[in-house]
């Protein structure tokens, strides 16, 4: 019996250390790919590199599972039919009981995670580097740092790290390219004055990877009617930082207008209109509207 326990402990240690160092090697390779991904400017190559990151992340779990399975098989063989087998069936019964308990308590949950993870990979729900929000959890959102067959690791904008078992993920909201695109429309009568004022306000809005990923900029100036112009400003924010445009930027425009209104000179005719803008979504909705038209 003591020999059986020693073999089981030795096998567990071997499986742990072999899988650990193999996993480290794969993680190092994933980090190299990640550094190339961050420098890539071509969208197609960028997406392809992120998919490679995802597959390498999944490979960590697969390699560990293979190593543990091989060690379990060799151990089982040695205990039952190998040179370490015992004439009495006590060791075999003990090992069998241990395996049954372990399988019942651990493998059931593990298999559910693996099934869910495999489904998400096959259907390409998301990749490493994507910003996602996980259903049904309200606050489970962030950038995918690691994605394996068993679990998903997220890092939020606040720096918190969240681990989720794949079996508990019912759905995900994926933010395209990791940013939210918004457009603000303002209406002015004096185009030159309105444009100058907007550029001054834009200079006061902070930008950065976790704020405005790109500074606000004017994308169009259209004549709305005989004496009015519409100026459209576009901005890209990190998910959860939409308030920088919806509130900070819009309120700054209102405050400027309130300051000059007391002098009898209003720059902006109406309140600014802030809206989400995604080119792909616009095309899809346009198609939906066309298909829903009635004669």
C-alpha cells in the first residue's frame, strides 16, 4: 500500500512539473507573437496574429491534459499489470477508488468546461486581445488575456483580473477592434467660429489607450439649410469610457455656449447630438430598413 502511495505521489509530481515547463515554453512563444501583434498595422495580419495567440493559449491546456493523461495511464499500468503490481488486490482497489472519486468530483466539471471552451473556439466567439462582456455577469468585462479550453482570463480597465470557468459563459459581447466609435453633431450659423471653438474644446479632452484611443477630430462640415451648418466630430473610446464624449465633450460645448449667450452671441444653435457609429452596423441596419419597406 505504501508503494502504491509513493507511485501515485511521484506520478503527480512528474505530471505537474512536465506540464508546467511545457506550458511555460508555449507561453513564451505566445508572448513573442503578442509583441508582433501589437506592432502590426495591417488589419488582416493583426486579426490572424490574434488568432494564433488564441490557439497558443488553448495549446497550454491541451498539452497539460495530454501529459497528465499519459502519466495517469502509465501509473495505472504499473499498479495493475506492471512490475509494481501486487498479488493482493488491495492496492488496485485503492487506486481504483481514488480514480473514481477523482473522476466524479473533478473530471465532470472539467469536461463541462472543455466542452464549452471547444464550442467557443470552433464557433470563433472571440480571440485573445478582444474586449468582451460576459453574460450573465453584469461586471464581467475586460480584455481577454488568456483563453484555454477550461477557463477565460480577463483584465478590466481598472486593472482587476477575472477568471471565469467556460461552462458559466452563456454569451459574450465583443467590441470590434476594442473601441467604441461615436459621432457628435453640432449645428452652427457661423461655420468658422464654430469650427474654431470645437477645435479648442477638442484640445482639452484627454486621450490615451484607456481613454480616447485617438483624439477627437472633425470629419465633415455640411450645409444644413440656407443659414445653418452641421459639423460632425468623430471619436474612439475604450469600452466604458464613452462618458468622455457623451458627457465631458458635450457638456464642454454647452458650457462654452452658455458663457457667450449672456453676451447675446450664441455659437451653437441646438444641443449637441451624440450617437454611436459603426460602419458595419450602419450597413446592416440599412439593409434591414430596405427589406422592411412596404409599398
